[in-house]
C-alpha cells in the first residue's frame, strides 16, 4: 500500500501509521469510534458547523469524524479527510456513504498543497498531536482557510488527568519494561497536553482568539462488552499494545491478568468507565 510523501521530520509517523499499527487501528475502527464518540460530539458542537461549509478533517483516521462532519454540512457543503495512514483511509473510503459530500486524501498536512483560502473550518479529533514541527504544520493548514475560517480540535490533557490510558498501562508495567520516555514536545498522544505550548504553536502559525476548554469525561473502554472487552481493547491498540509488543505469551497473559484486576473497580455492569480529560481548542484564522 502506498504511503504519502511527507515532511522528512514526520517520516517515523508515516512509517508507524502505515505499518502493523495502522492495520490494528483500522481493524478496531468500529470499536474505537464508539469509545471516542463523546469526544467527536464535543468537537462537532464546538465547531458549530453549518450546511454549505467546507471542512478539512485533519488526521481523519478511519473516517468516523469525516462522515459526522459531512452530515452537518450536507447537502451543499464538503469535507476533505486527510491522513497519513493508508490502512485507515482504506477503511474510511469503505465506510463513507456514497451520498455524503466527502473525499479522502492520503497526505501529510504539513506539506500538502491545500487550495488556498478555500475552506471554512479545520477540525480534528486527536489528529494533530503527531507533527514533528506543529507550528509549520498548522501554518500550512491555515493557508487553506478563508479569512473568516475557524479551527476546532480535541487533544488529550496530561497523563495524570487520563486514567483511561494510565490505569491499564501501569498494570502492564508490572510485567514488562516501560516504553521509552517521551519528551513533553515529542510527537505522541500527550504532545498537546500543555496549554501554554498549544497557544504558542497556534500563535506562531497565525491563529487568533484561541480558547482552550478542559472537558472531563468518562469513557467506556468496554463499549458494553464487560470487563473482558475492556481488557481485550487495551491489549490490541494503544500504549499497552506497544509495551507488550514482542513479549512472550506468558508475560502477555500475566499483564492481562493485572489489567483485569486494575480495571475491575471501574466496571459498572457491562461498562468499564474510566476518567479521561481532553482539551477542546478553538481559534480563528487571522
């Protein structure tokens, strides 16, 4: 499968999302869309999309948000989903209803030649934290916006605010080495956790009227499948999956047992409700 031509600093991300990890995320698309549905709802609400608007969905993944945005701007609007992951975009193209005004492009938004001043909104659910030089990336994306254009995206807050990630990961760490320590500005899930950093990036990229809203959530990691569903989800994708990659089966089983034990206090019937917290960031093109 083809990989996009990206900025050289984003080469590691292009390789990661077009390899086995991208395949795993694509395979779990339906489940993840349910887990993260509350976050998509927040982005849609804060983006204030209107029929007839043109939208870019950055890091659109398997297309759930692109499709949701398109329903808001249809029938006369249009949504362009952009992602570097071929496996996930293949799933997106399969999922998109034929009557919705959507297109998808396999591209790195840092260097993609967007048509200048042709879109009303840049939006994203967790698709903006993986750029090596985010100010450069956002400056390129801003060029695609009309002078009245606006920005709305979700990003994770600090790890300590997100037991959704950290509870299963700390349980796995009882059995396997910790993942390499990431710097606070390295590309990754928590790269935009710092409010000061996000404001600095958007200011350099030419955005104004930046607002950052802290939104606490309870996310059902089991999606109604009970404790075993939550354990299975932790093992398949995300940081636990990376920590356990290549480990022998007995260690994986031991880690699964510890994850099960750690998640048990959060189980409510068929749900496993874990606290999470995101920033919803809005801004305007200057």
